[in-house]
């Protein structure tokens, strides 16, 4: 029996009734674009994330694109992000004519390294009082935003990021496409409070690509914010710039970036299970840890003291990764290597002028990361089988 990396069929079998009734509701309404389902999902998703506003989009990439537009990021601007992420994080920066600037990741959390970010800002930028922005000494471009990625289900360290953003007048955009329901614990001196992914930046961008922790049955995304004016503009931009009050007026040129009603209805049905599913992912991650913690060749994922990890992926690091992958595949176990080529070394970004060696942590991760099967419906005996196969692949001569 093969164990796939992700198995949506089992999930859909387990919630067949609520899914079908959501789909039927949309057919009965005859409303396939925007309408009540989308409006309700937006309210429910905002409430889940703990922010006042959510706007549905056609994908995570379109959410990121809109974030750039709403913050007036364009030619002459820079956005700092990581080279170790899915390409859409970066392609939506260049889409608006801005320049992505990379900072390496932290080797424990695999998210933006705060110390390296500070160093970079202090070395390469000066604060221009007249315009209230950091300016790159070499390029004279303005640093408009920092875009942390909550990789594999764990949030970046948001508190120091918020402090840096406040100090320097830089915006914070969260790429929360892999972190639905992930949390960040913050202590204000007396009390600890937890915040959901998406709620600590100026804007939080989500993808509901089918394999994400909350996935549609097709393409979908959302953007969340506390700022009413941005939410209003986003709602207009996703719908070809149409005024929400008067459909005959286009306030500006926008896009067809609408979330469809069928996907919204499906997401509403699935949202009720998200916490349960995330909890199950955490339990399964704990089982992996138990089964693998004595194998010293493996680096297991680490939950940072501030974080509640929701294990979008269970990613370990192993030596000789490609051989290990082949060995697991021969045992019927599907794995992945996200991301085996960091973005600064991708042909698409050759023109940015980065070289091998520029981001050693991202490059070391790219060589060693191995994503093991993980989804709420995975069985405990599957985990035992995967752990056994992984052990055997790493120590072919011991028994
Ligand atoms: C999935 C993902 C995206 C893009 O989402 P789409 O819905 O596929 O456009 C962006 N960033 C990260 C980190 C992702 O994992």
C-alpha cells in the first residue's frame, strides 16, 4: 500500500455530507460569483483570524499581489523577504515592479532570521527623515515592506518584526499561506496573549490551495487586515475596480481576483474542522518525534517557544536526502523536498545577481529538507511504517 504525501480523498470522504450540502446550497442559490457565501466566508475567516476584515481572493498569489498594491509598493521600492519559500512570495513583489531583497532564514524555525535582518538594515539602509523611509545606500530604493513567511506551519518571530517595522516606518505583510490557525504567543509584561497567523502584520495573505491546512476544491485565497480603508480598496480591486455601492462605477482599474462562491461554501464547511485537523496534525507530529528522536542523523522540526506549530508539512533534514527519498519511494512512501532550489539560485531570478553561498542556511536546508506524509487522516501505523523505512534508509547496514 502506497502512502501518499497528501491524501485529500480521505478527508473528503470523512466530511462528505457537509461538503455536498454546501455545494447544493450554491446551486440552489444560482449565485456562483461573490454573493452571500463569499460574504459569509469572509466574515467567518476574519473572526477566526481575530481581525475585523477578510477579503476573499482567487489564490494566495493574487492576495500577495493585492497586498503590494494596497501598500503602494512599486518601482523604486524594495521588499525584504526570504529566499527559502514558494516562488509566489517573491513573484508578487516583482510583479508590481519592486525589487525583492533576501535575508537568510533561521536554522531552527526556517523563517526569517531576525538578527540577520537587523544587521542587513543597519548595514545597507539609512533612514531618510524627509520621506520617513529607510533607503538603500547602494540602490537608493525605499524599503517599503518586510514579508515574513510562516513556513511549514510555524510563524516567523513577529514581535521583533513589529518593533522594527514601527521604528523604521516599514510595512509588514505576512505570507500565511502555510499557517492557517498557527499561533504566536506574546507577553506584554504581565499577560500572555496568543495571536493567529495573519493578524500581526498590516496585511495577512492566505492561500486555500487544496493541500493547505484549510484547502478549497480548486483555487482560492484571502487577505486579512485590521484597516477598514484597505479592506474597502481590496474589495474593489478584486472585482475589476467596481464600486461596492454602485456597480456601474469603476473607481480604478482592478482585476478579476474574486473568490468563487462554490469555493467559499466549501471553505465554510471545512473551516468548522480546521482546529480539530490542526490538533490532529500536532498529535501525529508528536508521534513522528517519538519514533525518530533517537536517530541522530535526522534533524526534527522544532516548535519555537513563541509558537503553536500547525504542521502544514512535517519536514525533517537528513544527509544524502535524494538517496533517502528514493529508498522511501521504493517502499511506497511518497515524500517531497520543499524547497530543493532556493529562490536566489533559480533561473527566474538570475538577474537579481545573487550567487551560491549568499544564503548558507537556506542552501543547507535546500540540500537536506525532506517532507514526510502528514495529514489529519494519516494513520498511526503509517507513521510507524514511515519511521521504520526512514531509519532503514539512513542506516542500511544496521538492523
Ligand atoms: C501556496 C503558497 C502560496 C501561493 O498560493 P496559491 O494559492 O498557490 O497562489 C504563496 N506562498 C506560500 C508560502 C505558499 O505555500
